[in-house]
C-alpha cells in the first residue's frame, strides 16, 4: 500500500494560511506520518443564557478595563502585594542594526511552509516573497535556499510585562481554578459553550484545556481574553466571535482563538530563550527587535500583542506599555511580578532516569524533536508508532507504559500527564512543579484514571489518534519542568533507556543514539527507525 502524505505537517502548523504550502510527496510503502495537534475539529454552538446569534462587533485592537480592585466582585479576590521592581535580566543578544536589511539563508526542510519559516525568523510571508522574488503561485520545496531577514532598525520598549514564571503553567499557578475565578465576575465566559473534539465544554473548561495542552498559565490566558474581548467581566450581550482578534481562520470559536494566542505566546518565549528569535514583525509590517533588557516572558507577550489582524505599530506600543495589557492583568490579578518564581529552572537541571514507554515489543521512531503542543512550544516532543500491519488510525492493543514513577494528574482528551515522583521532588499531584511527562494520543479505552500512582513500566493506555489531530496511531511524548517545555534536543536532551535524542535542524527530523547505534526518525516502519526495549 502506498501512502500519499501531502499535508500532515501542515495540519500541525499553527498558521492555516491560504498561501504557499510545501507538499513533499512521500511514496513510502507501509508508512505513515503520526502528526500531533493543532488542527482540531471544533463545532461552535449556541451559548447558554445568551442570544442565539450574537452580534459580531468590529475588532477594536484595544482591551477593556475590568473593575478596579476596590469595586464589584474584585473585592473577593486575594491579590498578592508587590513592592519591588522586576529583577534585571542580563542583556540579551539584539538583532537591531543601524542598517536594517541583513539576511541569511534558510534551507527548506520537509513539511515547512513559508508561514512556518516566517515565524522562525520573526518575519512575514510578504517579506519572504519580496526577498526571494516569489509570488503566490510559487511552491517551496525541500532543499530550496531562501533568504530570510535577521535584523530590524529599531527596538521595542523595555517595559517588562510579566515574569517568565507567569507565562508557563508552572509553580505559581498551583491551585488556581479558572472556573472559580470566572464565577467571581459572572461574565460571558461562564455562559459560553463549544464542542471540542466531540465533547461539549463550557468556557472556563476550554480555557483550562488550552492551558494544560500548551502549558501556558491560565491567568495569562484569562487576562488575554479580558483584554481583547472583555469576556471575564462583561455579561452576555454584544460578543466578539473572534475573541482574540485572530480572523485568519474559518473557525471563530474560543478554543481556536486561545490555541492561537497560546502558540504566539510560546513562540515569543521559546523562540527568544532557545531559538535565537530576536526580531518580530507587527501585523502592519513594522519590524522590531526585542529590547535586550526584557525577559523572555515579556518577549512572549509582545509577540502575541503584535500578531492579531488589527495590530499597528501605534496600537502595539500602547498595548505593550504600562497602560495596555499589563493594566488589565494587574486589575484582574494584581502585579504579575508578585507571582515570580525565580529561577524557573535550576542551573544544574538534569533529567531523571527514564525508560522507554513500552516493553517487550519493537516500536518505531517516527517523529524527531517537534512542538510539545503546536510548533511554538519548544521542540519538546518525540513520536513513536507501535507495531502494526495497517496504516492510518487503527486500534492498537499495544500498551504505552510509564517511563518513570509518579502520579497521574490528567487523563482526558487523549492525554495522560504524570507528575514524576523523585527523591528530592516528590509528586504533589500538580504537573507544574518539577518534572512531568505528557503522553499524548492515548485511546479512551483502558486509559489510566486521574490520581492513580504509577511505577515505571505500568500500563497507561493504548496508542491511538485521539487528542488533537493525528492521521496515524502513535504516541507523542514530551517533558516539562516547572511547567516549561524541555526541548528534546536542547541542553537537557531526551534520554530514554540510554536512547538520546539529537535534532537535525528541522522539526520532526532527528536521531536517537545509544552507544554506537543510531536510529533516524522516519515515516515508516523499518530497520532504520526500529527501537527495541
């Protein structure tokens, strides 16, 4: 059987743009591309206790101001006091040059689109088209050399918006409940409902799901939703269907909007901290370099503020300053720097001993380092397919097993998350403290229950296509530490039973090395990617 894998990586990419798409024609007998998430099937439906067809207001590009801490339900919210100033960051590298226009050459990898390449370099598709004298009728192809911009003529502001620890779903968010917070205000979020992956969810549960999947702090997502659309404090009435301003999609639902926003936040955070991303482009075409003194959490918020369809340099400057998004956040939760956890990672961070997530079978290494959830969330994940004779989404009786001891903190929407139990960091039932492992695409059948203690080798569930988007039965496994995605090929590489991950420079491409043995990620089941326990 021949599998034509034309668009699987595109389904993963965070930007479903209508322009140039790389179509690598893979003619591999018995092969599949297990592909994780972002293209999900969403059916926005009528909201509860709200007009069945709400009027869509024009996107204004500026956020509403919630009630002050001295008025309304905000009196019931405990806000930590903060009297200090954000800790200065050592100066970061800057890409600002007196003569903007420097470029470098990017070699197109398999599955890459112009939209994706633009994100890697903080550019726009129009810039890439112009630099490379392409038009919308051109396709890019594997191995093609593209010029990409690497500098800007001016920097953004030095105002710090949030600490790094307030971007990730880490220790500072332990115990926070999206629903309980939303109920204090009684806003539109409480009455909103939507079908996500065949399950009907209310607004607070959608926010919580996106926070868990992307490992972005739920407080940050709530503040973003309030800033753009007023959904936390405003009752049902005139409702913006594209709540976060992302209109480049035919899916206006809250889930799509939040996943997009979370991915933009992650792009800025991980792109700057790990990927060398020092420039970004506002939607109106203005190209800026990050101020070298801001922290990576602030860079993430600046990136998100620049990306909505109505962004201009003038509106972005206001939104990135003390009277913009920060003011909304402060009004809801208090000064974000009061929640600082520093350092988020210890200087000597090392991975605990991990085993392979299966036993007594040969599985196949099908995806090298790629996004933990969507491409912006570091390249934290690896993919593995179980033995099978068929292609596609087929039921498997193989078992995914725990790679370390811990406690199951999530078991829903295809995911099992295990908070690791370690001698110096015992499992506390919250995945945002210490090490945690995400096992994705586990079938609902036989999936382990929340709260279950597990030991290495215990059965967690069966690999499948459940959760997010996948067109082939497989396991997607990723690590976090204190809520921050840990890159599979970074300073602390993924190491399972001595198999060490090594990236090859392009998402999904990579090797697993154990001693003198090397296995390369492949959309196939073959000797070159076979991993024995």
